[in-house]
C-alpha cells in the first residue's frame, strides 16, 4: 500500500490556491511551523 504525504509549513493563517492545488490528492498532510489560524487545520483536514 502506498500513501502520498503533503508537507506544508508557515501558512500564517493563509492557504494559498497553489498550495491547495498541490495538496489536492494527498492521503495525509503534515503542517510544520506557524499555523496562524485554527481554521487552517480544519481546511487541511477536509483535504486529507
């Protein structure tokens, strides 16, 4: 079984469209650095 992992960091409360496109088909997301807004985690959970 293969998983695709997306890694993103330092969003500072902003999820840029190019980041959303890059993460669109991943199975899991790891966020490092400054999140800035808890809604970022909610949005990332909707993706993976």
